[in-house]
């Protein structure tokens, strides 16, 4: 049941929880908007909601998909998504596109391209969060993924393009990582120089149709040779290259059956859950690091002293190590009043008990 728009404005955590559990896509979309919000009150509600839903998360297979613009990612997601819906799965599509923040235009587009999938009642498509840096977008996507899992989506597809570290970020939140390639796009362009191939559990050479079929098969053979020499992205799993045509659907069943055997394989080896556990812990520290980095670079006293310190390093009168020590000392000393004000608050609370 979709609640009237007016009522949805004042949804409580209970309303969100109920709506999500009932598979209401409009409420799920609103809950994602809530976790994307930077307003402190929204942040608190969002964390309360996530805490409630956590026991209902984790049951999907999380698949990352990357490739250069034009490789056919959206066409592939649409075809694969429709095929999976037909097989009875519920499919959620999320995206990580840091370009949307920087340029206000997004490389992945607004996903209106996945027209037929978006109309499928068993699919849910959400464009990339914008605003903030890659870390912020990644946090929002991870939390959106949890909401989708609580809403009983069995397959979560996270799409990205190679902007900055976005592939590494997506790899750090998914079980299976798929690299979509095309023939004739050049090694550098397709991320080979950046080591994206090493992150992939599978490569698929798309557009293997018409005149391009033979060329795609050759590229596949070449990549299978390269993969043979690389350290596997997932221990115990040999990454493979395949061909497909997202346009006519050829090869999609093979991709899905490969993902299923990957899942079975890694679950029985124990690596599936080990990776998920590690991903959760890594996520904590990436947020801590991000917070520390941001507070350092925004710190007024650090900003004030930086030009002088940089000048001394440039002139050669201060070593880089001592410059770093100095800046960190300035930062630590300037943040201590925050600590004491926190202690002050805690003391006040104690006294008022
Ligand atoms: P994305 O930027 O990676 O999401 O790429 P799109 O899915 O938007 O596809 C880019 C272009 O390639 C579109 O014109 C698609 O119709 C076309 N395309 C995608 N997959 C195939 C395919 O399997 N075969 C052929 N011939 N064209 C394809």
C-alpha cells in the first residue's frame, strides 16, 4: 500500500520499518533519501531504522559491476535484471557515481535508461547518491544496500564507472565483482593499468553479437590467459573471462550460473562470510579515517599554520617528517578543548543523576 504523499512526510521509524518489510518501494525510496540526508535529525532516525533492520539484512548476493562508459553496463543490468525477475528473484540496482558530485552531471546517467526493468514490480532502481566525496557516497550506498536487503531483495547490483577509486570502493562492499569490457576500447581506458582486472571475479566481453562476435571471443581468450597469471581476486576462485550480448541476451544465463557457483563455492570454503565480516570491520575504520582526515584539513589552527610550515619545507629549513609532526601537534592540541567539553558534559550528566 502506498501512503499518501502528505503522510509520508512525517514517517516514523515504525512506518519506515513496516513499509520496507512489506516491500513498499515508495517507502524504501524514502528511507534511502533519509539515509542520504545530512540533517542531524534525519541521521539519527536513519541510524535507528538501520539498527532495527540489521537482523533482516545480509541475505542477498551483492554484485558489483564496472566498465567504461558505453561498455553496456546498463543494458546488461537491465537484461540480467529482467531475466532474474523472471526466475523469481527480486532485484535491486544501486549505483556509485562520484562524477555526479563533481560535475553535477553523472557518467552513469539517471538510470531512466533501464526502462523496462524499472517497470518490473520485482525490481528497484536507485541512482547514485550525490553530494559529498566518494566515502560519503559509499556510506550511503552501503546503507541503501542494507535497506534493500531488509526489503527482501535477493540480488543487489551495484554499478560504477572508473572515477577515482570507485571500483575499489565497490569491490569493498560486494561479494562478486564483474568487469564489463568491450573490444577495441584500449587497455588503459578499460582500467587495466589501474589494476581493475585484479579486482574482478569475472570479466565479460560484451557486445559479442553480429560482426563483433569473433573479435569478442579473441579478447575473451586473451583475458583468460592474463587472468591465469594474476592472483585471484577471491581466494579459491579462478576468475574467468566470458563473452555475452546484453542486447540479445546471449551468455547471460552463463553469467548467472557462474555467480551461483561462486556463491556456493565461497560459502562452503567459508570465505563468503569471512569477506563480509572483514568488509564490515573495514567500513568502520574507513569512516573513522575519513572523519579524522576531514577534521584535520578543516581545522582552523592547522589551516592557519600550514602556509608557514610548507614554506619552511620548501626552503629546506624543515624536514617533511618534522613538518608532519608539527602539524599533528597543532591539530591534537587544538582538538583537546573538544575532549574536555565532552568530559564536561559527561560530568554534568553524572551530577544530575
Ligand atoms: P553503459 O554506459 O556502460 O551503461 O552502456 P549502455 O548500456 O548505455 O550501452 C552503450 C551502448 O551500447 C548503447 O547504445 C547500447 O544499446 C549498446 N549496447 C549495449 N550492450 C550491447 C550489446 O550487447 N550489443 C550491442 N551490439 N550493443 C550493445
